[in-house]
C-alpha cells in the first residue's frame, strides 16, 4: 500500500514538474512579447494557499501602459490574460487612483502596486537585488503542499491504526 502511495506521489510530482515547465514557457513567451513593446514592470503576489497573482505591464517612456497581462490562480493551469482596462492609462495615475484600483480584486491591486513600485525603482535606478529574484521554491508550490499534507494525514492514520 505504501509503495503504491509512493509511486502515485512520484508520478504526481513529475506531472507537476512538466506542467510547471509549460507555465514557465508561457511566462517567457508573454514577457518577450511585451518586452518588444516597452520595458516591462513585473508585479507579484505569491500565496501558498490562495490564488497567486503575477502581472506584467509594458510601460512606455512617458508612463503610459502599452499592454498589461495577468496570471492568477492556484494551480499550474493558470494562464496569462490581457487586462484591456489598463491599456493606454498612465501607470502612476492608476496607482494613485482609488477609483481605478477599486475595479480590481485585492490580490490584483496588491500585485499592480508591486509592479508600480518596481517601475518607480527602475526609473530611479534603485532596483534592489531581491527585485530580480526569480527563484522558484519548489517545495512551497501549492501542489507539493497538498501532497505533503495528504502524506502526513495518511502516515498519522496508519500510526493511529498500529497503536490501536
């Protein structure tokens, strides 16, 4: 029984890895497309048990948004979607306007404001090394967290059965 569980765990881990690579390729493609338009501000709002959010905003020299795309979701099936409402807007005006930010949910607002902070740091030449941190902590990905929780549940049940 434990061998089958181990096999299922390994297969799930491999599938998640392959689909994660597909998601990384989607990010690279989207980033490259936006980078051809203008410099790209990246905002992130990673969560472990909630929907994580990633936003890419192509910002022209005058601060106007050429295009914005957002990836939001818990699973590796999340894809980038265009944010048409931001196209043509000034990034500083949107960040300062409660009325414009109110149209987005809380996770998206936090992510947008993170992208704006990175944009301001870029313009002021004050980007810090952690602004470039693109590492992925594989053991904290949502699917791995769920697998670990299930594993610990099963192990504790087995120990309880052995004690009784």
